[in-house]
């Protein structure tokens, strides 16, 4: 049964066409069919479209994370000397009796 939020998200989706290699398509179809125990009970996995959406969402999240990490590395590199001086000062302060 689809909830209202799920229905709204389907309505707002766009249909696209993609080209995919045969091995990847077979792997997706295996996920759609589900495992042997689920097949005996008539259950199925997510649809092809759902699998592609999930994979793209994960890919995009990894890309955003990588971009944030790169930005953080740049900020640290640009402020390396100041950060090093601050760290040395904190260590010296903590070492005082």
C-alpha cells in the first residue's frame, strides 16, 4: 500500500531513458526477483526504477561528501600555519603544571 507521501513523490518524478549493459541489467533483475525464499512466498524486491533511483541517490551523496571533504582539505591547507600554531599553543598550555 502506498502512503500519501510516496504517491506525491511518484507524481513529481520524470521519466528518462538510459542505456545499460546486459550484465548490469541482469544483476538489477536479480534484485527485482528477490531471493529464493521470498520468491516462494510471492514477494518481490524493489522495481528496476527504484533500484536505479537508490543507486543514483547513493552516488550523488558520495559525490557531495567528496566535494565537502575536498573543500575541508583546501581550508585546512590554506590555514595550515595558523592551525599548527594554535595546536602547539594548546599542547603547551596543557603541559603546564
